[in-house]
């Protein structure tokens, strides 16, 4: 779905898109139930969203052309201000859809210099999963406070985006086992604590090697109270992956890693009931579904 808006875009066309009225002199009705491109005869910025329909917890690729050589821009999407980065033919951004986003049609505003464009995304409902009760893990007030502290530290790491995309289109699984705890499932723990699972859990034997799914730079490798041994890899342009509860960490911050490189081993450090890998994916600080990430890949 693409929309081109120059400074001379016809007000009649805009009104037709917003309220579904006939365009004078064109003899047709534009309906917003089926989003379609709106193109002005004047040259201008063009934004394309792929896919145009995204589930809660998913993501889309926003491609912007007609930038006139400008190498920076922003997109106002779903309450997020997302940086646009250089890409072949123009600019690009990955647009994450938070789990809490309301279903329906949402406008994304693109600004590049003095040019503007808009494109629409339809957010679809994610299947509702029942609450999962985690036995054998008591979250005391002290552990809950440690988790809040760790989340704050992780958030600061995820906010430091780098402009260069270090990834490859095809991604590798960090470990080969089956997912036993899905993304987006509400969980409760002993002690009354509870939150939504922001990654996937894959049980594996202790010391099983964990590999990087694609290229990136290690931003964090340390022991944290709730996450245990954690590694954070920055893949560029706002994309990060996280690896929790590791037994060992085989990389250090600042080190460049390649797809398939062993970065650590499976363990049960931190708040864990047994050896497994908790694998998380973040785009512009928003958690997205790791299974979708590994299946779809990156542009």
C-alpha cells in the first residue's frame, strides 16, 4: 500500500480517502475499507508499507522513495517516533506493532525534510492465549525490584540505535529446540507477580551452543539479577536480539559477530526454573514475535 503526498496534493482526493466521498469529476467512490494507493500528479514522497495488515506483536517494513537525496527522516507510527535509515533507492524503517495496539486502521506519517507522506496500516488481533501459571518460581518483592532495575538497564541499551544494517535477509535459529513458551502469553508467578512474556523459551541441555541469527555488534554481555547471564546484539537500524539465562558468555561488548557464530551456551541463571534459552527481539525498543522474526527474516 503506497501513498504519495507532495505539497500540491489535491484536497478533494484527501477528503475522499478520509470520508469516502466521490471525487468531483472522477465519477467514483473511494472506500477506506480496502486501502489503496492515492497518487497526486505532482512528484513527491512515496511511502510503501509491507505488509499493510499486521498482527499485534508483529512488524512491517516501511520503504520511502522520492526523497530527493535526503538521507534522514522520521515516521510517526502507532505513537512511536521512528528514525528512517538509508536504504537502496531511498529510506527505510522497520515498524513494530506493540501488543497493546488497538485493532483497526492506523495512519503513519512520514516526514523527510520539507516533504510529507502518509500510509495506512491495519492492525489485526493476535490470538488470545490463556494465562500460564509458572510453578516453582517465587517472585519476592526483592526479585520484582531487581527485574524493574534490569528492565531499565536493558531499555537504555535498546535506545542506542545505530544506522548501519548489519543483518542478512535469511536468519538462523539461535538453538534448534521447540518453543515451549510463546511470545505474548500472560504469565503469573508465585508471590503474586505477573506480566506478558516478551520473548520465547526454548528448553535445551546445559552448555548447548547459542548462535547469532545474523550479523551484529554485541552491546551487552553481563550477569544481571533477573535475566541471569544476558547478551544483547545490535543488528542495526533499531533491531536488537536478546539471549537470557545463559550459562556462559563467549563474547564481549563491542565485538562484531557474524551469522552462525557461537556467542554463549544454554543455562539456567537468573529467574529460571531449568536450562533454556529465552530469546527476544526488539525493534525500536518494542518487543516483537521472535518466531515471526525468524520466519519472515529482514529486508
